C-alpha cells in the first residue's frame, strides 16, 4: 500500500508498507516495514527528499528459501522459483566483475 499526501504543489509526504525477506548469512528474516517518505517536485519530476525505515517486526524464517527444491510452478505452490535468476538485469548485476565495490 502506498499513500501519498500532497502538501502543496511541489511537496508531498507518503507512507509505503512492505513485507521484506532478507538473507543474513544462512538465516532468512521476514520483516514488516513502513517507509515514511518526503518528496519534492523539481522541474516537473518527483524526487525523494528523505526516507525513514520504520520496523513493525523482524522474525527469522524456519527454512532457507534458496535451499528448496524447484517449485515446478504452477504444479506446485512451494519451492524455489526461477526469479530473479532468469531476469537479464539480475544476471548483469550478479555477473563476475573486477570492480571491488560491486558484489560478484
């Protein structure tokens, strides 16, 4: 859910609610989050001024989703899917690189 409240012609605030899954080594964490945002319109484009991460909770998941057998969707609702690995942007992001500041 994303709620935006216009303050005036060039300022706004918003709240975005999301559910996150975060890998922390071998652990997987579920989080419920609300982002409190401030936006400003500059030359006709809305830009972020500030984003505050607000946490409802974080809880460890009992099973590592990357260790699951393939889901074989739509035959099975559980298991490992094909995303993000089949996306070209993910393949580019995870490709080996000599840049020490970028994950390989």
